[in-house]
């Protein structure tokens, strides 16, 4: 009996509705898998369409084109002699399902719909698909005529079943199903399924990979088996970056692991595994008792042996050895994930580069450093001979293939595609101007340094001409209303200038196209609303909009050494400031003073509000225990009420928030992740009164406990 088999999984950089490109990447992954001797290959969730099609899954065209692409796969030379697990949407009896289609030698063996839908956070699968609720049951699905002509089949099974090969048994567990308490892999393993596949569309989030891998290790450690994990990798059209990480686990041990971040389009991970190891691992009395009374799955026969005589007859071929799991640090994740997301967005938008208003502060510094990381990744990929990256780099820089241009130096490449500008006023300091210039030089960006006082003054003069009133800063005797309005003029004019320069700088440099404007508002400032609506936070995309200030500081400290950029130290030492008010002998504007809370406190508020689902009162009661050793209960109450007041009056800003890379579990992104009203009663009267009563009660208890003289 054959024991050794070679199996393949992959990470594909699919793009929503790019059927031609998705087909090419799918076929390339099959070709590589076959070249490495694999007899079974799985791909990511919905790989034919791309995972992020959203409401396009409601369109009939999406299903039509999916079948057309599947037809191309069925008839391809790459697919011959291989058992393949491919992802696509299928409409059965006028109901839409998210499915895996198992194919072999121009035949469809099984259509397996998803059983449990991802429907929280960034996911809205129940909007587009219905779960298959008939567990361990199949029906007959009538194939489109174009597919019937290829396969010679009129109907095929659709439902919850498994594939029986000549030497093993394969079952499917899709993405969200792994995360459910009663995951399908339990029943599958008890019914003798030895190979379990998981095809996912799982996005990156800081510190998330541990959870995913631990679940797969635990699944096979307890139940035994071979677990194949495939995932999409890249930006397929929205705020998410799917972070690859294809994995093969055997009996609780990782034997093969793919990259989490890459600018490449196709990565195939293979391993040679011993089926007998699964069988001996499962030799346990208690497990056997449970297995003997479990309800069986329908087995669909596949006339193929996954084991290969070539492997059996060659003693030098051995099972892949288990290896330690590799995890990036959060700082490395920030340097890689947003950088890959930016590259995908840049090359697929067909624009000529990026434009960034560089303020001399740590936020725009972080955005610029991520672009520098992107340039390093592109150069590294080109050095490895990745033809797709080389072609994309030539397209972005406007260099034809005939030029032979290949990026070899990150700074030189940045000089072609990255444009920065320091937009100073009389309120700007020499320090921020110098830091911006030094950072631009270190990265290699095309840098401009300008003063925009004449533009600001022109707008102020126009206001005075129209109204007869002249507003003044608070430092010059003006009111808070005047002070804020004068700050916002500067901020909003920077946005106007940014878009003007982004449109015309390529023309100035004699190059075609326009630039994407990058934003630099971090997740904590978005949560608090500490930015001007339609200022430089209004951009095309924002690579740091889902990252906390604390994490950004740690990232800059990491990049200072990892990227050999000593200039970054000066950004870490600087006090965060908007520089929108006049500097006097007694006053220098500082962000945390303006906000009335620290960035660390904002991160805590954000996690309690979103992750722990706390309203004002429950947040207050939790913080009593978390902060009670350093703050009085009355101080905690003031901080909570201040946070919810500013959060609620500024929530409307989230409706126009620049699309940002999703990286944090407490992101306030209004588009899909954090659905809330944007018109609040900011007094929170009932909630705040309850907090006040609790403060009085606790203070009375504390007073009563004090020893009496």
C-alpha cells in the first residue's frame, strides 16, 4: 500500500473580478505543484473570482464567468492527472453558495458549499451567500451546458461529503469553519478522513497569525491528520491585505510554511507526508470508540492514488521534517504588510507613484518609511528574477521593456515613484522642516520644501473682505472658535496643495500619469477625531490608518536599525505636534495636551469600546480595576466621559475617512468594520449620570474605610 504522498497548497494574489489574471495565477500554481511532484493541490477561498467581490456576488455575470474560468481549468494541460480543489461561487436552486469544486481529469467530483459564514468584523458573507445547513447530505446539481460539454456530466453531487481516493480520504473545512466551536474537522477525522483542506480568505491583523496556526495545530494534535491551509495573499481591491501563510500541518506539527507577506503573485508550498503516520497517531482506544459510533459522510470516489510509485521506489525521498513556526514581530508586520498593500494598489491602479505631505512628525514619517520598505521589497523581488515584479516596476516608472530597466537600488527606485513635500507656515518649526528634509534624503524621494503663508493669508483676507471680521489665534487674544478655524485653514489648504502637486508633478518631471496621495492619520487619532475633516488625512489611501501610535513608535525604532536610517531617532525624540498655532515663550502646541488624553489611553479606550464591546459605563467599571492603582475613580470617570464626548462629536469624520490598511482590532473604520451612528447625543446623559452615581458610591465606601481619629 502506498504511504508517501506529496501535497500542495498555495497563496495567490488574486484580484476581485480579474478573471483572466486569476485564471493565470491559478494555472501557474497548479503547474508548480505538479512540477514538484504533488498529486493534490488546493487553492484559496473563492480564488476564481477573488474573495473581495462584495455585492458583485449578487450579479449573475460573476457566476457565469466563474464557470467559464472553471471550464478553462478543466481543459488545461496543467490540470491533467491531478486532484484539484478550486474555489468559486455556485448558484444551486437559485441559492448562492460559497463553494469548493473538487475536479479530476475533466470531471467534477463534488461541489462542497461552505457550512458556516464569516459575518462579523470585516466580513459580511451572509449578505451574499447562504450556508449549507444540510450536514452530511448531498443533492444533485445540474451543471451549465458549457461544463456538460467538457465533463460529459449532467449532474454532480453538491453538499457535505468527502472524497475517497484509492489510498486515502479527503475532507473540506473552509476558513471560518476552523474558528467555530464544533469545527467540521472533528467529525471528518472521526470518520477516517486523513487529509483536511482549509481554503481561506483571511486578512492580516497585527498579532493574529498565532491564533490561526494554533487552531490548525490543535485540530491535528487532538484528532490526527494532514491539514492543508491555503490563503489569498495581497490587496484584492479594498482595505484588507490577505496575508498568505500557506501551511501544511501533520499530527500537530508544522512541516511546511509559506510567507505571510510578499510582492509576488504565486507561492506554492509542498510537503511529502506519510499517510501511515496519521494512522498510527490515531491508534488510541478512546478515539476509536468515538470514531466507531460517529455518523459517516458520503464518500465520492476519485479514481486516483495520491501516492506515487516513484516516491515508493526511491529510498532517498523522505517525509518532510517538522520545523519551528516562524512569526514576524509586530514591528516587522508593520514594515511588510502595509508595504505589500501599497505595491498592489500602486501597480493595479496604473498610477505613476505616491505623493506624501511630509510634516516632520512621526505619523508621516511612518508612512514614508513604509514606502521605503516597499521599495526595498520590490528591489529584492527583482533581484530574484521575478518577471511580474520587473514588469510592474517598469509600468509604474514609465519604462518600456526595451529599456531593460530593473530596479536595483531602493533609493533610486524611490526617486522615481515617491514624491514628498514639506508645507510650512509661520507656525512651523525649523526642527520639523529639517527632519522632513533629512528623511526624504535618506529614502531618496523627490522632495519639495515650500512656505504656504501667502496662500493662507489670501484666504484670511478674503474672509475679512466678505465679513468685515478678522479672526485671531488664541495666543493673540482670539476665541477658541477663531483659533480652531485658523488652524483648519492651514490643514485644509495642505490637502488642496497635495492634490495639485500629485496631479502635476509627473508633468513637471516630464513623465506621464498622476500620483496617489497618501494619508498619515493613525487609528488612535481617527478614534478620537483628532484631525481636521478634509485636511491631509483626506487622501487616496492611508497605510497607517489602522495602526496605533504606540505601535508606530515601536516600528520606527525597529526601522531605524533594520533599514539603517539613523535619522529616524530624531522623530522618536520629538514631541507630537500639529504646528498649527503660533509658538510663544510659554506655549508650544502638543497633541496629547490638545486631546486631553495620552495615546496609550486612547489605545485602551479603543480596545474596550470595540473588542470588549463596552459602552461608557462598562468601560468605566473595567478601568477602575485596570487603572485604580494609579488614578482615583473620579479621575477615571472624567477620562472616560471626555473620551466618549469627543468620540461622539467627531464620529461624523469617519464617514469620509480615507481608505486605510486594516491592521488593528479596534479600528473605527465606518465603511464595513465598525458600524455606528455618526450623529450622537454627545451628553450621554443617562450613562454619565450612572457613572457619577457610581463614583459617589465608591468614594463614600473609601471614605468609610478610612480610620477615624
